[in-house]
C-alpha cells in the first residue's frame, strides 16, 4: 500500500478500542461505587487492501437500522436488535477478531512501578494492549509468512480514550522492546513480534473520525456486555457469541484454539472467581483451557 512520507509500508491494520475503565483504586463489586469490574480491549484485524471497503461496510450495516440518523454507530447506544445486526454483519466480514478481558477485582490498588512512569494514568490500558498485541502481532507474523513469504508490517489505530497520546503508547512499546532485547521480560512467551511493528504505524484517532474503530468498539462492548453485571444491567453473551466465526484461533485453522488467543481472560479462569453468568462466554469459547499469562509489565 502507498503511504504518506515517513510512514512504513503496511499490509495489515488493527483497529483497537476498549469498553469499561482502567480505574483500580475502587473496583466493583468490592466497592459499591467503584470503577467497572471489567476492562475489555477489542481489536479487528484486516488486510490493508481492504481499508477502502470499511466505509461501505459501515454504511451497509447502518442502512439496516430503522430510524438511525448517524453515519456510524456506538455499540453501547444501540438496542439489542441493532447490536445483533452489527455482530452478525461483523461475523460475515473478512476480519480476525481479538479480545482481552480483565476482571479487575484482584488488581484493586495495584500500582506498576515501571509502566506508570511511561504512560501516566494509562499504564493499565497500555498493559492490556500489550497482551492484545502479543496475539495480534503473532497472527500477523504467521499469516504474512504464509501469504507473502515474510513478515509484513501492521498498522495499529487506537481509539482516543481520555488522556491517551501517541507519545505515551510509543514510549511504552519502545521500553518493552528494549527489555525484550535484553531478555528481561517476565515471561519470554509474553513477547510481541517486533518485526511486524514500526513507530510510524502507531496512531491514535477520534472514534468518530475512523470508521474502522467502530468495529473494534463493537467487539470490546459485546464482550463487556457478556461478562459485566454491574454497569450494563446484567450479563448478556448473545452478541459476543455471534462473533465466533471471526474469532482468531491458534493455529489459524477451523480447529484452532480461541481461548487464550482470540479471547484472553485475565487473571486465569480459576483466579478470576467469576459468577456462573459471567463464566458463560468464556466457557463458550473454550475456557478453562489456558494459553500464556504474563504478569503486569
């Protein structure tokens, strides 16, 4: 793909958005008026030559909404029928879908002595995106070797959550890469595939201005709704289940594992201590099987 000056050529795009909040000082249900029990980071990954199709995909989905006056959509504002339309449509499109769901009860009051120096109040968000990108970059590396015979670059577009900046994200990943090169990561398996990343291919955008972020918002919000019972009126996994056809698997075959890869639960299934209704979506996608689980970095 042809790119602006100083930007690396890329063959893949990952749109990244979140649902829930990163607050750790107070956490529901431990604290009645605490931050959300969950924070979910979602991503949709496409080949770059499909980038120009994104506006058409969004337009086609919205055209099926009766009385919808906006060009795009925000998943949490939709009624259940429209949410089903979005997830059913997304499952028919050429995406790979990833989600990292963090149950924050065991993180209450936690402070990271390293990452917070790099990302201010956004260190927890940065850490969750790291877990997400471990999986996304592995997918891109393996898929591009099959398609193109060598690893190709990934462009990553983040939704502009409060206070997040390109400088913070780039500084965090640069720090991780230095630690990776020095072999100082907590667990070697928890590394990113750096050969598919480049600083010029990390971007932060307003949700309304980048239609691809609407799909990532749908993924994050669908999984948040599946496991949240304190901020959205009760768990409802029907929307996240509709995404199964496009959930990333490892290996990338029909029989590959979704649990721990396309859908990552933190902490692990045993330590999360979830209620039965919260467990449903994770059991549906293959838990309590476990992939890798690095600690906060």
